[in-house]
C-alpha cells in the first residue's frame, strides 16, 4: 500500500488533495442515483473532471476545499468532505459551507 500524504486526519478519515486517479471512482459516486438524489442530476465523467479541477483551484485560492476523503485503515476512497466558499445568488450568500458527498456504504 502506498503511503498517502494527508493534509489532515480525524481518528478514522484522511483528507487529501485530489488526484487524477480519483476520476473513475468519483465518477461512479456522482453517477449513483441514490447518492445524487437531492441534486438536480447525476454527473458525467467530463463534469466530474471539471469538478475536481474546480475543487483543486478552490484550494489553491482559499486554502480549503471539499477534500478527497479516505478511510485511514485501508486507504479506501469514500468521497469528499470539506468546506467551500459559495457566492451564488441567495439570501444567505456569500458564505462558507460544509459539504460532503460519500459512497452509500460509507
């Protein structure tokens, strides 16, 4: 098993930068109807690739993002957890929100 460099850890989870190798697994997660139930639609592989790029750019700009998240015990990728700046038109923005998108088994 490769040593993973996490930005930070909880007791059970590791939070790290996004990698190109995350694309296929994150695409499967974002195409799961149950996971995406409360979103307008599922995401194509291209949309997920763009999303990963946006998350990486968000980190470069702000120092935080929705991080790729793994179980420390086995380095299993389970999705994303983190913070993001939101500035879309709403009564409560601009704001920083906490968000997550996880595999159903997580």
